[in-house]
């Protein structure tokens, strides 16, 4: 298993697409900080009662949301690039224990996505706080120590999406098909669910992957397309399920399928 | 050692390999021949654990491939030289492979030198020619210094230098006592490289033989030309040969070798203008053996004879 993880790590860091995806993620985080500068200027020009409606949190969460998509794309490419070139056969010849191969891939992409996810979410939070300085935005009055856990939880959504991408890639073997599925789960499906009649939009909206971090952290879902019906523990279980159930299915299929 | 026992592989309703059995022993280069679609690649994929056998067994050193803990140290394989990710450097490609089987980084440098790619180790594989990719694939197969080697169509698309290099490498690997299996659909190539031949068609075994045995089996007698054919025919028939007259006055003799024919003619004072041992080329032998099993062959008009 150690050999397999080391080999997959070498694979991931020896192709350019990895650096492109991570660069896009980093650039977008920088863009979030620039938008925060702009919001600080807006704040300065507003009257006191309009300031009470100006929220910073949606902007702070944008980075993690985009990082989820970027790392899901990386998860997809990590396996579909092997199917596209046929290198999967070389991989399976080197590591004929297919569960070990998939676990090694999951461990590597999961770890990279967790680090990237935390860097983006925590970076967005601390960075935007630094940018607004002492301006008392209505949703930024709590201390950094108080709000930080929520962002740490949001960072864990990124590896879930990366693993989801990896599993979809194994199941579909096609880059295009997997990317479309990832984007569908990431944003199209939640938008469709939001249009459902009540109470279904609330109920199903509560189990969408993008809305789980808020429920785990015990935050509400105002101004959001997601629901907030789940207690924190259940939401955490659902989030873990999004990572592990597709991965288990992918392992089941991978072991049985001719390569 | 490679053992294939009663191997059958079906894909849906198509039978790719049908009760195939053969053994590949160490110290020889064994050519695995058959027309396109005969089941060579399928057999190799099953041997490497990529596809599952429908029934029967495909064993390497007595074990199923998937049971090997560090398979590259026992079996080296090249299935498709094009199956590499173009964005990765040659050095990194071999690097992850080595790492996956606990092989040291020094070995990567060694095999790159052995296949002549040391100068492009830091170049991306995407820019490699087919010949260079073929060499990279062979480097990967040699990485674990395995005792068993399998190559699927290794000379496809290579220039004459590359073909000769592969041929010499295969012979050297076998001379080390390794088991070497090379698939090909070209008999002319195997004739120069292989000691033994496993010939299959439509997934079934057609011949499991040495190159020499196959040549002997398709020996077509001795062509003899003489100004006194009737006298010659009588003498040869009396000596136990079968004589068949040819349209141009020559005769084809089977059952007697060139020396026996010459001695007899000399003893009787019959002049000979030509004595040629006439054997079918291996290529012809192969075509004849596989004539009924080419899957996508154009219909040939049978010559009236």
C-alpha cells in the first residue's frame, strides 16, 4: 500500500494538468481577495442602514465552492487520463490488486484536495478579514476563533468532491462524461432542486453536497439554494457518504471489470 | 515459465480464446503467432490479470498474475507502447512504475541507458517517436529484472535498425535463461527471432512446435532435373522414393534426400542438371496453417490444381 501511494503521488505530480488545476484554484482565491477590496470600498460609501444588509460571508465561501469544482476535475482526470491513453493497463499490470490501486489513488487525491480545500477556505476567510480591516460587516462581528471552525468544515467538502470525481471517472471511464456529471452534481442539480415545490426543495436541498458544510457547522441556510434540516452529525454522515459510497461502488466495478 | 491451460475467454457471444493450452519454457524465445483477431492479445491480457478468464487458467511461474505481490520483479510486459500519458517525462514514467514495485531509482537510470533513452530521460513522452515509445515500453518491462517477459507486437512500426535491436535484445534475454514470449502476426519476423512457435487461429491452438520442426513438416521434396527422366524415375522409385513428374520435365522426389539421389544417379551413370531441396518457406507454412482461421481475410480464389 505504501508503494502504491508513493507511485500514485509520483504520477500526480509529474503531469502538468495537476499544476494547472491548482493554479486556477489559487488564482480564483486571489480574485476573491480582490473582490473583498472592492467590497471594502463599497462599505465605505454606504449609509449606516444599508451597511446592515451588506454581507461578506457569501464572498468568503466562493473560494471553497470553486475549489470543489477544480479538485473534482483533478479527481476525474487522475483516472480518466489513464483510461484515455490506455495507461490504465500499465497501472493494473504494475499493481494487479485493484482495490489497493484505487485506495492509493483516493488517498493521494483526497489528501491533496484536503490541503488545497483548507488552504482556500481558511485563506479566503483570513484574507478577506484582513482586507476589510476593522470595518464591522454585520456577519463578521464574531472573533476569528469563533468563525474559523465553520471554514475548516467547508474545506472538507473539497476532498469529498475530489473523491466523487475520481469515483465517477472509474465508473464512466470517460473524461467528458465524468466532468458533465461532476458539474451536474456540483451546481446544476442543486439549482433544479431549489425549483421544486415546498417542502421538497427544502428536504432534498438539505442533502445536496454543497449545503452540508453549513449544516455541520450549525449555520443557517438563508440566502442559499440549500436546505438546513439536518442536525450536524447527520450532515457529516451524509457528506462522508458522498465520498465513500461512490468510491465503494467504483471499487466493486473496477475489481470485476475487464481492463 | 508461462502455462496456459484450457483457457477460454468469451466477450458476450464472441469467443476470443477457445480451450487454448500451451507452455512457454525458459531459455527460449517463443513466437506467439496468429492472424489479426486470433486471440493473441486477449491471451496476454488474461495472463497479466487484466481480463478474467471465462474458464481455464493462465499461470506465470505457477501462480496467477494477480497473486504476485511485486509482479514487475517476476514478469515484464509490453502490451501497447502508445499507452503512455504524453505529458509525463520518460524518467517520471519509469519512476512511478519502479516505485509501485519497490524498485530503486538507480534501476530507472540503468534501463534508460540499456534501451538508449538516457539522453531523452527528461523529455516528455508526448514528443517521442513510435520507436522511442517502443523502447520506453521495453525499458518498463525490464525494470524489475524479471525472469518472464511478454511483448505484444514489439516490432510493429519500427525501422530496420529498431527491428534488429529488438531481435538481438530478445535473443540475449532468452540466452540469460529468461522466458520470452513475443506475439506477432509476421512469420518472417519470428523466423529470425524465435526458437519455438505457438500458432493460434480463432482462439484455438494450431501448432506448438519448434521453428525447425515446422520447416521439416513443410518440406516439399527435392526437385531433380535430368535429361533421362524415365530412367531416373524408375531408379528412384525402386529405392523407395515417391516421384512426381512436373510439367517442365523435372521431377519432385519425396522420401529421399539430396545425397541419396545424387549417389544413386552417379551409380547408374544418369546425368543430373539440377538437384534442389525444395521446402515451403515458413511464411507459406504459416499461411497454409492459418488459411482457415483468418477472421477478416479477403476471399481468395482457390487455384485449380
